C-alpha cells in the first residue's frame, strides 16, 4: 500500500457544514495503511452544530484513527521535535485557518501542528473550504500556494451564482493529493470546476 507506515497528521477545523464529509476520506487513508494522528481545533473540540453531533463525530475520529484527538497547543507542539509527521493535512481548512497560516499565526492545535511540520521540512496539504476564497482571503491562498512545502487538494467554485466568492476542495481527490504531496508535487489541475459553467 502506498501509504503504509506513513505518519499523517490530520487537522480538522470548524467548517461545520463540512466536517462530517472528511470521515470517509480519513477512513480511506487509514485503510491504505497510514498512521493517523488526529488534531482538532478548539472550536471542533468544544462545539456541536445543527449539522453534526460533537461527541459522535469525535468518537468516529477516534475509532478510525485508533487514537485520541490532539486538541491543545502543548500536545501539537510535539509534532516538531518528538513526533514528526511525514505530512500534515488540514481538512477542512477554513478561511480563518488559511489566513492565520499565511501570516504565521499558530494560536491553536491545528496551526501549531502545521507549523511544527513545516519546521521539520515536511509538507502541509490543505483542503480549502472558504466562502471568501475569491474575496478577502484570495491573497492568503495565493501566498500559501507559492510557499515551499504547502500544497492544495484541487479546489474550485462550489456555487458561483449564489456564492460567487466561495471555493471548496474536492475531497474525492484527497488520497491522490496526499501521494502527490509526499513526492513534493502539487496535484494538477489545482483549480477545478465543481459545476457546469453558468452564463449570467
């Protein structure tokens, strides 16, 4: 298996309309032999939403990974000197997370784990889910796209009529993106179409 024995940090941030969608891709990575270390943001660890049950969600993450989730900066800092990952994934990577990462802010477990991974010269793979990807956050996305050791799961506009600035990753491409990332290659095309072209 291509991912057998690979240590993968899997960061989950608070795109609550999306978090349950990462369960199946996470299970696929585990089934391919990856050694999964789940990391959750404070918001994911503490909150439930109308779209998911916090306790059931975290239980499922533990069941798939075989580990307790990491939820504090102190725990995540160990990804640097002690528990080095082969790759750190953030899925979903919210606009807020993207903005902080682009500007060197590591004020939570997921961002600290990502910073520690980059410090070790290892890659970070982002599965973008942002309502303002083509708005205020566009500059941060392009900054990260051109940053060494940062890669993206291919992403595109998910609803160009009702949400013209929104872009989301195609999670069905996560497995292939991880393999590309481990080779130091950005999966192409990086910008994809989720929907048919709509003429105004």
